[in-house]
């Protein structure tokens, strides 16, 4: 049985050592991703540096602690959680982020959607949020963890993917893609079936859990069983410190836009999850290209006559 250590030893967790600090462009994404799992005092520090990088870059550690009503130790802990060895490194990143914002500031747009917003404003706000979510996810995605997950999926005898609700739709999307390139993949929608399937997994198999909160019991349970059975386990989550990571060999962190009454977490989390799933699929297709390309061609050919029939039917209706 494997030891439960993946959630603290992988490259997905910001510990201040081993991996290089995130680039300035990734700082804001890192703050948005990690803030929900921080203590309230650390959140105040994170919100301050994300909201005014130029102003905070000019402050000493004592000054930032006073500004946020916290302690110097809290400021340093926040910097380390964000991936920087110390506050000095965070200040340098803040200065870099401020310079980037000055040279190419994002358009001023408020993304809170009101009940009486015109539909054109809804389109603009959703498009902006989706773009920001994708950019944040791409900036914060650990490519080392991603590469390891791709390698495991490409070599797997079989892959089980777990997700509930909106995450379940993403799970189905991944398995359908993998099936089209000739790989065995399942996305059981029933928790009991997911657990009984997980019992059959072993070394050489892969189990992948998709959960934005990282605390969905119906997703964690089958992943835990797969982990204990020796399968390689992967978690796609918006909370890198969440319970699901205890049973994940590889963690891929997603970002989401700020929630609102008309834009629940399920909408923005689905957007970022689909990006990660697409990255996994393309990576696997690259690694298995010799078998994936013919499989894709065969599946396309098998359905081509149906697309032709649909086009013909549409023509008949127009005539």
C-alpha cells in the first residue's frame, strides 16, 4: 500500500523550496486560487497584494502587516504559501506585476451580472470572466505535475474518472475523448459503481478525480479506494490543500472567477476543468500518436455517414 504523502510532496504545493517562485504574471492567479483555503488574516494579505501590487511592493514587511492588520509572521507565511522563499521575493514579483499592468492594463469591466443587465452586457461579462479564468488556470498549472499525469494516462491499462454534477460532465468529456483514441476509460455516474470499479484497479491503472471544492465525498471515496489498491491517482481541483489531495499522486490546480448569484462556482470551475482535461488529452494523444491517429480516423469514418444523412435531411426540409 502506498503511503499518503502525495499532497505534501508534489510540485503542486507552494512550500518555498525546490521549485522556482511563480512569475509575476502568475501571482494574481495564485492568489485567486489559494485565497479560499487561507486563514482570514492571510486572506487579507493576499487580497492586498493582488489588489494593489504597486502599493504593496513599496512596503516593508512591517508596513504590509500594519496595512492589513496582521503580523509580520503572517505576511511571511502568506508569501511562502504563494510560492516565494520570503517577503523580499514577493515584493520583487509585485513590482514586476505592477509594471506589467502599467504597460498593458486589462479593460476596466465589472463582471458582476445584475438581474436587469442587457444581454449584450451579459455576453461581455461572461466572456471576460471565462478568459480570465482560462488565463489564471494556464498561469498556475504545474507543468511537471501535468507531464507526470499525461505519462500515467498514456501508459494506463484502464482509467476511471470520478466527478459529480458539473464536474461529472467534465469527467464524461475526458473519457469520451480517450475512448476515441483507443484507450479504455470509464466515468461512472453512480458513487456505488465508482467504488466497486475502484476496487478492481491496481498498479498500472489510473484513477482521476475532478472536484472544484476538493471535499466532495462521492469523489474522494473512490479515489481513496483506488489509491489504496495501488493505482496512480490524479486530482483536478481548485483547492490544492483540500482533502482529495491526500489520495492524489498528482494534483492539477484550477482557477475560477469570483462567484455571484447568477454565476455559481460550477460555471467557472467547469471552464477551467475543461482546459486541464484538454491539456491532458492532447498530451496523451501526442504520446500515443501512432495508435491514436488511426483510432481517431476510424471513429470519424464510422460516423461520417450519419453526418452526411443529417445534412441531406436538412436539405430536404429546405426544398
